[in-house]
C-alpha cells in the first residue's frame, strides 16, 4: 500500500523520468553525439582500458572519485561507453530536476515549465551533440546552484535543507569531479547570491546570519563537497611519481599555454645555461613533451625555463598594457568573426532582458531567465577561460564582471518594468540564436562524422596489424571525433600518443609497460615501430620528428599510405 501511495504521489516525476530516458536514447540512436575534444577521447580510452589494457581511473584532470566510479562501470560492462553516456545524461538531466523544482514552486504551471524546457534545449542543443567535458561540468555545477537557490528570494523557503535539495548537491558534486576549475568560475556567482541574501533579509550581523541556518548551511555543504573531492583526489595522486608529474605539468602548461617560448636569439645565453641549443629549442616548440621524453631536462630545469618565459612575457609590457592589449585584441577578433559576434550579441540581449528584470517579489521563479542565460554563458566561457587564449579571456572577464554586477544590482533594486511577458521577450532572441546555432551545428557535424569514420578506419588498421606499434603525434588527427555509440569489443593498445597531458605520468609508464618497455628509450629500440601522420602535414611533422629521432640515432622513412573513405590520406612511416 505504501509503495502504491508513493508511486501515486510521485507519478509526475516517474513519468517525466521515463520521458527523459527515451529522450536520451533518441539523441544517442538517431543524432549520434560525438566527442569533440581529444581530451575526452583520451579519457574514454583510459577509462575503458583501450590504452592501458585494463580500465584506468587516474585521469589527472578528472577528479579521482568520479573517474574511479566510471572505471568500475567499464570493468563490469566494457562494451558500453559509460563515459559518453555520463556526459550526455549530465547535459540532459539537469533539466529534469529543474522542471520538478519549478513545478513545486509554481503549482504545476505547465506553460511556464514548457517554456523553460524549450529554452534549455534550444540553448544546449549543440552541446548535446558535441560533448565536451568542460562544458558539461559547467552545466552541472550551474544547474545545481540554480536548483538550490531557485527560491532564494523567499525568506520562508530560502534554501531549505532536506531530501528535496539533494539533486542540487549531487549535480554540483558531479560537476566539481568532472572539472574542478569550473567550480572556481562559479564562486563569484555564489558570492553574489550570498551578498544579495544578506541585503534582502537584512542579515547585517553575525548573530542574525547564524540564526538563518537555511541560508548558511547550503554554502557550507557546497564547500564540504568541494573539500571532500579535493582531499580524495590529493590522496589518489599522493605517490612520488604523480607529485613529480604534477609539478612538471604545471610548468609545461604555463609555458605552453600562457607565456610561450622566449625568442632563442634574444635569450640565447639563458637557453644555453639550461642546456638547450637551437635544435632542442625548435623541438620543444614543436612538441612540448619532447625534452621530457628523453629526460635531458629535469623538473628543476623546467622550473627555470618557466621563470625565463614568465620574465620575458611580462618584461615586454606592463600589466595595464597587457589588459588593454587583451581587450583590443579580443575586439579585433570579435569583429572578424561573425559567429563570435553573434554569440556576444545574444548574450547582451539576455543581459538586458533577463538580468535587469530578474527581481520580482510577486513571482517565485525569478531565476528562470537567468537559468537559461547562465547555463549557456558558463558553457561558453568555459571554452574561453580554459583555452587560455588571451584575447578570449579578456572578453570573458568583462562579461563575467558585467553579469555579476547586474545580478547584484538587480537583487537590491526593484524595477518598474516587470510584466508577465518578459520571458517571451527574451525567448525571441533565444529562438534566433537557436536557428543560427542549429544551422552551424549541423554543418559542423557533417564534417565531424567524416572524422569519426576516419578514426574508425585507422583504428581498424591498428587491429589488423597488432604485431606493430604505432606512434601518433598529438596534433595528428586532432580534429577526428569519435561517436559515443562506438563500442570497442577489442582493446587497442598498440598505439602510443606523443604529446598530450599524460606524457611523463605513471599512466604513460603503464602504457609503455603494456608495450613491453620500461622507458621511451626502450620503445625506440623496437623493430616494429611506426609513425602515423596525416599526409597533408606529414612533410612538416616528419621533418620535426626526425630532429627528435636524431638524438637516438634513428631514421624515419615512408612505409605505407592509408586512403580513407573521406579522401584523407594517412601516412605510415617506419622507424629504424
């Protein structure tokens, strides 16, 4: 009887859950979403065991609790792409929980729920087909925050603690585990909401603030989730090898992604003091892991190289000049790109329509428009910040400041322009945005599906030649996507990537051991070693790679060519 009553009381949630499951299956079956980032393909390969022989949970960037859980799923059922399904469900299901929350707040206003659902799907349509871990992380974290604080302006209901709020915490926890940097980007939003709550409820003393436990405790729980995740991850990477790799990776990424390499002629003395001649300088610029591979540079040397690049970078211009240059460069890029400009115009429209008009005492769903905008904005800014491209970062910072400032002001100032049609007003630019996004997405997908086919054909060649070891430059096939519906029934462990986040890590060492080697030097002694590269760029890449091989007295010669169905030509080069 209790079960029947529970089912009756939760019939809406159960029916909606089935609808969302069907929706996910339709997307996977008929729209064929793909990974668009080489990082995601690498994560999937390690989790499934395609790189290391057995499922590997140490992914360095993805926090260990989540990666361990996914690795266990692959251990149980390796024929299912659990990582891809996780990304897809994490993009779709936040809407499920937000709909349930909105229904409770608005007495089942189906028209309102339908508008929110349509808005969410239109905004995130692209990211349901083109899965990328940074974007999914931002969607999860921001959706979790919105779920928790959707009723934050109501003093009686504000952030209650209870079972009904668990989905919000779970979304935040999963988002933090997927990419912890996304949480740092959301912190200003949490801080602004907290300040608005203090002003709204006049909690201007510590005593009043502590008495409002329903406001304080959610922030403490969120901080606890972050703390537990951070500590668990630190414990998982507590070995000497991982600590050394982490130090090296920090210096490598800052040199490669932030400061660049100082000109060799201008800093010749400093380079020579580090034992870097002009050839090694060129190799280092081409493949930022090359010198680490042959271990001619220690981590201390890498630290010196980092300080040299930092010094050279900031000596050219002051901080103020860098900021102005970033903004100016960003504006030039913005005017040169119709696509980029269109995105910013849409964001500006939402800022004006949604955020300025967001505060309304008469309505309990004041974050509806903000939800739609913020989920897209954070997904967009995830690329801008994490790509670490100066011009994009400059624009992203300005937008961040503007959003938080408007949000803060909208919480303490009532506007006379509120009306029931404000959501419809913001829905018009949303529809325009979707039409443009839909067209551009499907144009991109057509090319990406060809890349997916290319990847499958190259992998099939690997399987047919499992007695050979194939080295692939990190930048080769970088545009090749991979469908999450792809099922790898056979492990593909005879390819080793040169470059990428894992090179130099214990995971990379594990890959070498699977290939019967203890080091990269041992690998180069193998007779069945081949280099795989796109023929369109092979002349340049092989020339660079040959420079690296000269340090090992090795030569590289053309061996075979794969003619793929897309028309792409893949070169197979023998290493002797």
